[in-house]
């Protein structure tokens, strides 16, 4: 019983039975996973993704968003995923999923979209940092580590989009979703190489890389920085994919424009709008 009740096992290590919150990479990974789980629940309730999901379905979407990227990342380096050995991952992701579920019911769609985009910008750099770190620890070259920096923060979104029958975000024009992950991973690898691997230096490299990635992503959202579109085949109509932006980009939109963006439910055959 005592092995389950101690909260501090070693100096600098917080552990309660199988529940681990340190070392530093575990803390950062848990932050990223729980934030992504909140995003998963919010995304599953967005009109362009919602497919009459049950409550269980919404929570499963939260788990897909929260641990999907981390599990995929760990499997790629032949490592048992931390989400399967540390109960804190699934517990925190489920809690975040419940919070996201009630936020989706309790607030307007524009509020949810703003929160979703902000939290995505918050979690993406953390997951990218851990992906790059896992790659370096596994002895991968820089390009391999950067690939894991992309897999960690984006695979969960890929699973949710596929489950919802939506083209995955990675393949559409957007505010540098993949680019932010690559930038953050590259900054972390460079800074970590300069500062070393002591605990203080590790946190410094985390915070520097996060600040760069988060700032770039938020600027891209507010200013509309986007990846260039590929040249379309002859005869193909180039159309807007309906992605919403933050800040002034949403201000002044008509109800029809917001409906086209997927931010308010579409009208039914009688012209009425469904509740929720």
C-alpha cells in the first residue's frame, strides 16, 4: 500500500504508483497530450466534423487527439508508448475531453473556434519538442528527429479528421500547421545542442523552442500566413477550402459566411437551424 501512496519517490521525481509526472519530458508530454485532448473534443463538436457522435464517441475523439500522436511517435522508434504505461495520460485526456464536451455545449461556436485555435497553437510546439527529443534520444539523424517532431503534434488531428470523413489538415492550405512543428523541432535541436542536457538547460531549451513555435503560429493565425497552394491541374476550379482565421478575420462575417466556414450549423430543409 505504501508504494501506491508515496508522491515523491526521489528528489526531483514526482510519482504515485504507476502515475509519473517527471522527468521534464514526461511533464511536457502530459501538457501536450491533455491540451490536444481538449482540442479533440472541441473539434469533434464543430459542425464540419460532427457526425452524430455519442458522448463516448466524443471522449474517444479526445483520446485520439490527446495520445494519438504520442503513441504513433513512440511506436516509430520501437518504444512502448508512455500513454500505455503511465495512467496519467489517459486520465488527464479524459478529463480534458469532458471539459471540451461541456464547453461545446455551453458557449457559442465562435468562442469554441477561438479557444480551439489558441489551444492548438499552445499544444503543437510542446508535442513537436518532445518528438524531436525522442528522435535524438533514439539516435536518429536530424531529419528523422524533425519527422518525429511533425508526427507527434499532427497524427492525432489526422486520426480525428479521417474518422470524421474530413480531408486531414496536414494536406490542406493552412496557417503553417506542419511548418510550425518543423520550426519548433529545429529550434529545440539547435538550442539543446548549444546548452547541453542538464535539467536547467533542458527547461531553457524547451521554453525557447516553445516561445518561437507558439509566437510563429499565433502570428500566422492572426495575419493569415499560409503555405502556398500547389498549381492546380488544367480545368480544375480553384476554390476556398473554408478555413476560419482568428481575430479580425472573423469580425464582420455574415451568418452565411460563418455557415460556409463550418462555424455555425447549416440550416435544415425548412430553413431552421438545429440546436446545439
